C-alpha cells in the first residue's frame, strides 16, 4: 500500500514538469512552511507553526514572546528556502559551496558565545570537536574537508541510483561527518531535499513528531552502516508529506 502511494506521488510530481524556480515555488507553496517548521522544531522545541507561517507569509510576527535565537532561526529558514529556489532555477549542482551557503543562512547570528570565541563561523567547517549524540558521531575537524570532498565525489555516482537511495545515503553520510559547529541537522535536511528535487523527486518533510524514528534511522547507519532503515523512513515521510495534496487531485 505504501509503495503504491509513493508511486502515485512520484507520477504526480513528474507530470508537473517543473523547470523554473517560480514553478517550484508554486508547487511547494505551503510545503516550504511545513518543512521549515518541522526541520527547525526537531532541534528547537520553541519553534511554532504559527510563527513560522507569519514570517514566511508576512516577513514578521505579531505579539512574539519567544527568544531572539528562535526568531533568527525561523527568519533564516525563509532566507535559506529562497536560496533553495533560486539555486534550482539556476540549475546549480550540489557541491560544498552550496552546502556551506545553506548552512551560513540557516545559522547566521545564532552561534553561541563559546563557539564564536573558539573561532567558529557560519558557512565554515568546524574547527573543534563537539559531542553530537550518544555515539559521539562526527569527523575530526582536520578530516572534514577530505570527507566532504569524498561525499561530493560519491554524489556523481549516486545520481544514477534511485532518488531516495541517493538522498538517504547523502543524508546519513553528511550527518555522520557533522561538518559544521552547529546547524548540521537543518542543513543536512535542506541539502537532501535539494538533491531530491534535482533528481526529479518531491522534497520531504521530516516530521518532528517522527523524530524518534528519524534518529533511529541515522543511528542504524552510524552503528551498522544499514541504509535500508533510512530509505524506508524517507519513503514513509514522502507519503505523509504529499498524501493530502495528491488526494485533492482524485
């Protein structure tokens, strides 16, 4: 049933024949808000859908009572989405420069004092080690440049694979490397979606309420190099992301 559902969504997406950034923006519409909300909330529970919608639609919020960092994160998610769209329109290939640009926009003005004092800057690979989770996954700072270059080289071969397989591999490898001092999750999810649309696949919302399964899929790669768990997770999230849109076309 799930396989049938994803096939229908892929057919619907391909029939749109999206070529320009304007066409992509029209098809995504509310998806961009949902993506920014869920992607941000996975790591920052203070983010709300209402604040995200207001910033995306009106470039500001009314009666905001949250902290400044959260406001910056939402605002910068909008800027990163704009870069996503223009890059698609320009047919930019996925490379280290684009990934750094995504991360810089997503994390501007949000690095904490400790990271800043250590010389960390948005848009630059990390200069120090940071604990990233239970398994303390992450490449050593001196190895990040080489490992990211290798991942981008691998992308050229991945382009011949099924889109979900390519996206899943890119995402687990990127998060395993953890190349930046902050914002790796949001950057990785945005870059993964860029790869998907460039491969003719609809972008995916990784829903914050499914974060437990999402983290389990990342851990399956970190501990066992098992990619199937992430592929299965992304397949289910594709169906969940686009179910209502496709059902309206019945």
